[in-house]
C-alpha cells in the first residue's frame, strides 16, 4: 500500500464475513501480544518514509482534546483534497467502513468501567483529513466495546488512509485510548479490483483487526473494522438521502462555539453573500459525526415541509430551520497545521442578531430512553432511567439540561459550595455538578431564573425610560410570547394525525438579555420576534407519518401512542407552568398587598435551610432596618419605592424593592454553626391573595453579615386579561372561551398542595382538549356547508353564492384554512370575518366563544 499502517505491523485478517454480520462481544479481556513480537511505533519525520516511498504527512497529537475533538491535525502541505473538484474527478469509487469492536488491554478509568467510543478519520494522500464518523458510546463496554457502526460513504482516491481512534467517554475531557491506521487498498485487499468504475456490484472486504497504540507507541489493544467498496457506477448508498450545501457559500475555516447542554460540537458559519432577510451569521453548523442519528429525521422533516397541506406542518414549523449538510474546514488552535474537514449540519443560528441570548434546553418526557431503540443499549437505558427518576423528569415530565447566559443570581449558587467551592475543583467536576443541580430544579424555579433581570441587563434609570423598555417590561413580553407559542405547540401536538416517538427530544426557550429595546411598537415587535420557542434534538426520535403508521404492527402502534402521550404530557405541563408564571407575575392589575423577605442558607448538597422571615406592607418605605425574630440580635434592612412607567407601557409601574443587607444572622454551616451562605427570596402577595410574585437574590457565601444592595421590580399590570389574550392567540377560545373548567381554575396559587396542582394541570389539559374539539366542529360545519346543495327552478344543481360571487362553501373553506393558520401560526394575525349574509352556523363555527 502507498501508505503502510503507522503501527508498524500488518493487520491480522480474519475469515471473510458478511458486511451486515454483528460482532460477538468477548467476555474476556484481550491479551497484548508479546513485547518481542510488537515493533515499536516509529513516527517518521518530514521527508522520511515508513516502509514505502510515500512520506507520511500525518502528525496527530491527542494529549489535550476537549470532548474528543482532534486538535492536532496534519501539517499544512497542500489545499484540502476534501473540498476540491479534483478529488471528485480522481475518485475511483466509494467506500463504506464498519467499525465492529475493540479489545483493550489497558483500563483508562480508574474508578468505574469504561464507556468507549470510536472516531473514524479519512486521510487523503496529501495529508488533508476529514472526520468521517464517530460511533455511539458503548456505556459499560469497558475493555470489550462492541459498536457495529456503519459510517457514511466516502469518496475513495488512490493513496487514501483510514485512521480509527478509540476514546473513553467523559463529560468534559474524553481520554484517548489509542489509534490505528491503514491504507484503504490494504484494508479492502482482494475486494479492490483493477476494473474500478466498471462493475456496479459492491465488494466486501474481510474483517481486519488493527493494533491500537498511543502516541508514544504503547500498545493498548486492537480494533476490528471492515470495508465495503462501491464503484462510481453504483454511486454512494446514501447520496440521495442527504441534502448537500455548497461550501463555497461560507467562509472557511469555521470556528467552534461553546454551548451549555449536550456534547456535540457546534461551529460558526459565515455566509459570504447572505440573501435578503439573512445576516452573515444566519446559520451555524453541528458536527455530523455527533448527529448521524439525527440527519434522517431532519431530511424526512424537510421533505414533509415541502408537501402542500401536510398534516404535520403545524408541528414541524417549531423545528430549527435546516438547510442540509456542508463539508467545510474547521479552525484549530495551531495555525501551522492544516485545518481539518468536517461534515456539518447547516441549521438556523438562534444567536444570530443577539448580543446575549439567554436560553434554556429543556428535555421533554418522564421517560427519556428505551433499551434497544435507536441504538440505545440496555445498560445506557438503565442509567438514563435512574437519571429520570432522580430529576424533575419524574416529577413534572421534563428537566433542565442546559442554561446559556445564566443570571448572576443563579450563577452564584455554587453546586460545590459545601465541598470547598468551584475554585478547588476541576472543570469536569464543576460541569457535572452544575448539570445535576439544573436537572433537579422544578419548573417554577426554572422560570424564575429565566425571567430574572434584576441584575442583568442593567436598569437604564428613570430618565431613560422614555426611550427604552425596562428589563421587567421585556420579560413580560417574552413570557407572553412563550405562553402563546408553548400553548400553540400543545394544540399542534393534538392535531398531529399519528403518534410520534420522540424520546429525549428538547424544547428551547430563549430571549435577548444583553440589551434593552427602544420604547416603541417596533421595539416591542422586535422583542417578540427575538423570543425563541423551538423543538430539537432528534437523536432518539423518528418522524412517523400516516403511511408509516399503517404499516406498523398493533404492538408498535401502541408503543408509539404510549411515548407520544409521554411527550405531549410534558409539553402540556411546560405550557401550563409558563401560563401560571404569567398569571402570577404579570396578570395582576389590582396591586400587591404584602411583601415577605425569606432568608435562607444555601446548601448545595441538601435542601436550603430557613433562617428568618420578615413580612411588610407594600408601600413607600425609606431605607429601614427591622429586627429579625431569629436571635443573635439579627436585623434586616430594606426600602420600597414606586416607579410609574410611561403611558405606552403595558404596566402601570413597578414597586422597586431594595434588599440592602442583614446583620448577625444565625450561622447554619460548619461544625460550630459559625457562618451561612445566605440569600433572600422576595415574595409579593396580591390584594386578593390569589397571586404570588417571587424572585431570589444572589448567594453571599461564608458570612453572617451579608450585603446585597439588589433591586427587584414587582410589576403592576395596566390591565388584567393579557394572559387570556396570549392563549387566544394560540387557539381561539383557549383563554377567553366559556368552556369548562375556567382559566382561573387552571391557574391556582403557587403555594397550592400537590393534589391541587394535579387538579389544575388536568383542568388545563381539558381546556386544550376542548380546543381540538372546537376545531373539529368547525371543520365538520364547513364540510356540511360545502356539500349543501339546492336545486334551482330547472332542477339543476347549484350552490349558494356569496356576495363576492364565489361559492360560500369554497369561501369558508379558505377562511377556515386561514383561521387554522392564524390560531397555529402567524403572530398578531387577524382573521377577516365572513360577510354578514353568511349563515349563523358558520359565524358560530368561526367564533366559538
């Protein structure tokens, strides 16, 4: 072969086996070959050859890799072959690689069993390289992982090499376990014939076992792979299943960006010539090697969206915009090395146009995994079920997985505070602890922190309020939009014609938290437009259609119904939590009667410990110090002022509550109870006692004399009924309709007992169900009208005509179609009412309220 394997030893070939045959996972640890029989790894320098005349240009460093992303790439010898048309013209066919298994001789996890995965790199003769694929993680696979992973097809040119790297999965820094490299010609062996491009029959190579070695030459085990060759005439097996994007549209190389949730790398994509309505950063790229299990879903959804009148359209419009797959160079830290090439999913960049996007990643469903589904192993499913049971998934049907641009108050809540704090811990440990803390937060606390703007963005001051909106006004508009679109999503789920199996998929909620919009209609519209509610993460999901569903067995249909009920239940609860948050925070026009200052000691490992409580009336109060009833001569200092807002505001004004400081509060931490980690919850109660407003200060660690000086805005609405308006925008009659139970029954006080909460959630679901019944009744009425016929004096069939000359049936069908679009899609759209001469049954169908 032109490029002999770096290992220095030829592969040990096994008997030829069918390409689709799985591996039998060995239960015994692999034994390393004797040292005398294993040549040392010799890395040739530039200009030297390794067993042949062609110099090796690959020099891979794997010592400092964040999340197993290869940062040490080939030395820059020539332009990347993977982006050139010359490679296509020189291509001799297509090769599909299967990574079967590995047998490791070294344990890289000192505490538990290893969770290995593999990365496959395709290396061209000039040294350019492309990450072809990466396998799933074999959770608990330890020394004998089995993947049976089939990579996407790659164009093969003479001199190409394949490099397989094995890694031990970890949250932040995955550990390198070894790599093996072999030439494609050598791997295919007899399967590669001289008449390339003539025969369309696929040729299957033998199973080849390659030695895994570290950079220093140490042998760490073996990996078994197999290749299938397809001629140019046969074409790639997955070419028609993938929408490709021209890399010339984007600048190269693409730079990596960080996200708080998930493990897949994301990259900034910059358009060279953005179209009208697009900016340079309209799209971002997601590493396809981490999303091979998602691309089928995205492609099927893209095709379904193009179908006129698709019954899935109301649901799929909540997905991120997807354009296809682009093969692009990515940036690396070492500018002296060649930028590697990756296949990236091209998706809408939610950060586009934002100074600072605050965003939640909420995983939906009480059950977020199933053994045997979409490659999920039984061990991994058991692990995930434990996580489900210990987090908010079990309690409310969803959990928080990621939180970008957290407010200072939440950031101050150190999950490792009781163990010495984040400063004394590794980044990996901090990330794990933070994720566990977020996963356990209930919805009311999630939304409280999501809407927390009392420290950031900075308040503009009274003088500037004539020009810009205040932070609390922004969050009111944001939550109004969140309620509308989550309710729209809940109704769209009910309109889906067949149940879906979306396991572990997520909902993204986001808004601009880095700047304040101008005080104008345009500014408010921009705030609504920049509020994001999307569904994503399809790695364990399928897109079920009517034709697919009819081909499923009864058991499979019941299985889809079970998991769809699980998903819809999570969406319903999330929409209810958002609506309840709006009801309590922003739907109170009568004012607030009482304020409670609740002082707690923050505990990262256990429940927060109560310290003291102070109740005061809501009225103008200069800075005042009050003695606390908790001993130690403790005191608390606060002040309250009223700030009216301009006439254009959706609020009358806000009560500005300043939490200044506390003195001599009791200690709750340590063996001698000498210190605390105090924070304050500000709780306002409405005059009718039905509504609660809640916000929390930052944590002040290791002190009994905390100083906060933090200001909270307690809003008073200009008028009540804005929640009903938001719900009506989602589905006509959902908020103001007279259906039972009432909207007041569904929005109970936040301090209600668990049984009352369940009753309220059930009342909410009944209202959502009634919306579907209403839509069905409207369609039934129109169908009857479309078929109503009257005979004229000659006995001929004719339809009643509308004043515009069109048949009333056709006009109403069009109007009802627009009504459906308005109730499930267009923000702020108004449906034109039918002519006055239309039958009353039609008016009732269009106006069920």
